[in-house]
């Protein structure tokens, strides 16, 4: 063989049938296949659901919480924005509940939100 002739490149993957017969190769692929199945939504900090966030806001303001939804805060686990109806007043509260500290981070006066609908 002279220096100008090209050597054949080795087939790194081999034959497909040969690849599947090797038991360790599918085992190496198993974690990559199972990883997406393990992905779950983060539960957040100590305040993990809207019911807890509403209870914290109600205790802080003395009103009745009508809605709560997740928001992003500077902290790692975020928070909840809760609208609180004050039945005896003309204005309600919009409270930001921090998931990590379980405290109302801020509250702003808003027009009184409509009463929460009850399901019969």
C-alpha cells in the first residue's frame, strides 16, 4: 500500500442487528428515555396550592378571598396573587403571598372584586 491510497474508515456503529444484540447499549439509553417521564411540575415552597394562599390572605386582611393564581417572584419558588373581597367595604385587596415565607409580601387596594361563585 502506498501513501496515496486511502484506508477504509472503520464502521464505528457496526451493523444495526449487531448493535441491538449487545445488551449494554439499550441499557445506556434507558435513563434518557425515562428522564421525560419523571418531569413533574414544581410544587413550590411551603405554600403549594391556592387554598393555602387564600387562607393566608384572608387571615391578613379579614376579608374573603375570591381568586388566587401563581405568579413569578424574585424568589426561587414564586408566589400567589390573591384577590380579597371586603364585604362591608367598597374596596378589596390584591395580596401577593410569598411561597417561601408564607407571608403577605405586599397588598394593594383594588375595587371590590365580585363575590366568589358557589357550585351547587
